[in-house]
């Protein structure tokens, strides 16, 4: 078992929320998980953030975060993005039992992001078998 640090720009950036991984969530198309998260994190659709020039590696700050729902929102968005992107899903599944880190983060995502990613890996591994 090895440790993989998921941070945009590292070898496994396809697993990063900033990686271009287009998907649809609640009938709206997003380019990255971060695009969807920043658009929706206040609990309301933020058209100003949605309409920005999102591409791989983009990071724009959205509205104030609804802290009661932001982790669930992130988990749901990440799961949908992997379900709808077979290459990324395979990359995640192929990590086996490797441990994820998010070392450069200075907030809740330092520990929460790796946990969500590991949970999603279990889900997609179990549904594809």
C-alpha cells in the first residue's frame, strides 16, 4: 500500500476536483467538481460563478458556504463525476487500497477530501463487481 497525494498538478490529478471531468448534476452540466461545488455551495445556484471560464485547474471562490451541507454536497458531486467519467473511475479503482492525502490544503478538506475519495472508491468498486 502506498500513499497518493491528490493535489492538482501531481501525477494523479485526474482525481483532483480541479481536473476537467465533465458531468451532469441535477440536470445541469459542469466542467469540474470544483465548478459544481463553487456554484452550489451556498445552497442556491450561483449563476455568476457558474458562468465563469471554468477549465482544468480553475479555482474561483463562490458564495458563502452552507456548512451544514457542504461535505455532503462535495461527496455527491464527486461520486457523480466518477460515475459519469469511466477513465477517472478506473483510475480511482486502480488505486486499490492506497491511502490518499491532500497535504497542501489548510482547511477541512485536508482530511475530508481523502476520506470522501476513499469512500467513493469503495462504492464504485462494489458496484462494478
